[in-house]
């Protein structure tokens, strides 16, 4: 921008002299002197960061007046008369304010007169804008200085838009409702159990005629297979099921909090298997804390499944934990998914990395001696991740049998929706086989049944709950 400052004609004589001195290139009539500019005392102008405008002070004369002409542009400040500059920056590094002060005194003599010129420019530069406050003074030394002032506010360089001060606002964190599906899981606050999600939908429950023939060829007893037939369609709502069997540590917490007494402690009429004689024997003092008799304990078995727990005991625990026993249909779907697989991991035969059953470690007459799963009795829950079900449930085959909610009953052929078993009965269902059993009992469709007060060292449980709670 330019600012033109006009001086009255009465000052022409002075202004001519001043202008000639200032410009250094105008020969004034009758002016006998050679101007001797005083060497500038200013220091070199510091270079301001772009887009700081440059301001330049010039002089112009005509027959009527003289003027100071100030031109400011964006770019570096090149005014040679500057002797001080200060620059302030905003937090982003942009120039927020620059103050350029030009103050030059020139004194010279002509015809006995002494002339004094003072030029001052102060420019306030705010980002891309420039705010000019200009003062130029000319006068005769000893006289009252003639002062012209001008001020302007504007954009230093019209081609440069003002730099907006960026406003940083927090990036909004979108809240997305979780979508539940296969692989979803959560941890119960009551007992620390991880639960896995089983989506709603149909599956085929039980054993088909074709599967029956295959099982018979693998020496699975017909009387066991019959219990699993007919295969039928079941429609289930979504539900959660414990990822593992309930552990000794979890059951101990339940007992400590509630003072609960298990059926075995109340009746003291359990049996254990004597591996020396290969017979079941009655024994006093068998309970969940001493699963193989008074001489046994739970040292080092905190993360093993609790055993010697009846259906009643399992029901009480799940109720305390804010959950419930899974229905038999829920248990089977959680174990085998929707493709009728024989085992949780698929339909291939058992391997030592897939489940804990009667193997070479147990070394009984019915053990699968070609397999070593690493444990003679129970294994810590979740020891066989390769044997996980389609929904991530572990040990659905082997380790310990698991109580389910239903009374035992025969299957029907009709489609069923959220079946809960017979309304009454004498025996409750157990599923999945245990460390004491063969592979035939570890199948996803296999069933067994006992009275609700029965318990032994081969049986435990896990809990479930409705989805959406
Ligand atoms: Ca084993
Ligand atoms: Ca199991």
C-alpha cells in the first residue's frame, strides 16, 4: 500500500531542501551545497519470516509540495532506515506481530541554515495483515518540526489471503454399539469367568442314521447311540456360555462367600475308582476338596475343574454367579456349531493336543494308548486351545463331564425352539465325557445321565446365560 503525505506550499522551500537531501538526486536551483548525508547509524535490517511485508520510505517533490511515500509489500523488510525490529510468533510459528521502527536523523547545513529530517515508520504486522502507523517529520533544525502522520490498516499483499488461525477441535470418538457375533466374549464380574457368544439360529441336534452306522463301525455301543437319536432341528436364541469349566478356585470363592455345603459333604456316600483293583469303591470323606478321598487335596489344582459336584451343586453355583446351567441343546450347539461335527474341533479323531481323556497317561484297560494328552487325571481348564469349539468354548470334549439343565428324556423328531427338556424326570443330563472316559463319550452328541445328587471325580460343569442381559 502507499500513503501519500502532503505538505503545505509554505514549506516548499524547506521541503525541497529536505527532499533533495533525502533523495540525494535532485539538484535544487541556487542550492550551493553538496548534501553530505550522515552515515546511517542503523543496523542491518533483520530478515523477517515470509510473509512479513517490506516497508519503504521514499520522498517525492513537485512544485507545490513534498511528500513522503511509504510502500509496504509482503516479503522481507528492506527499509534501510530501520534500526530496530522485533517479531513475535504465535504457537504455530506464524508471525503474529512485527514492529519495525525507522528512525533516522539527518542534519545538514545550507546557506547558514541547518535542516533536520526525521523519518519514522512503525509497522505492526499481524500474520498476513499489516497495520501501519506512520509518522514522518521534516523541519528546520531549531524550528518546530513539521510533522505529517498517517496510519492505515490493510492487507500487506492482496494476493496473500489472511492466514487463518487454525482452530483445533478434539477429534470426535465415534461411539459404536458393539455387534455381537462369533468370537465375542466378556468376563463375568462375579467369578471372573470368560463367556463366549453363540449366535441365534438353527442347528441339527443328535445323531443321524448315517452317523449311527459310522459310530457302530467304531465300536460305539448301540445303546449309547440310540440315546442321541433321532437327529432333529433345534432353533435357539443367542446365548453366552462359559469358555471353560468352573475351576476349584472359583468354586472355593463361592463356598467361602455363601458357606455352601455340597451334596457329597452332606451325605458322605461317594465312590472313587481304585486303579489297583479296577473297581469303584465306597469311601468316606470324598468331596470337591478331596476328590479322590481324604488323602487327596487340591494343592496345585486351583485352575483345574472342580469335581465331585452334583447337579444341585452346579445349579447353586451358577445361580450365585448370576448365570444358569446351559440347556442340553445350548450345550450341544456350543460344542459342535451348525455343521454336525463329531468333536468341537471338527470330525477328525482325537489327538493329544485336542482334549484330555483316558490316554496313555491313565493307562487303564480302556485307555487310548496311542495318545498322550499330558494328564492322567484332570487338566487345567483351557489346556487344549486347538480343541476349541466353533464359538471358542474349550474342553467341550473331555476333561470333565458337564451337567446341563435338562432332565433326561428321549428326543423327538419335530423341530424344537429353545427346548428345555422334559418338565420332570429322575436324572439330569451330563455332556462331553471326562478324563476317565473314551473318545466315544467325548463326542459332541454323546449323552449320559445321573440323579441330580450324584457326583464323582470325573464330573463338573460350566454355566451359561441369556444374551442381552
Ligand atoms: Ca488324560
Ligand atoms: Ca468338559
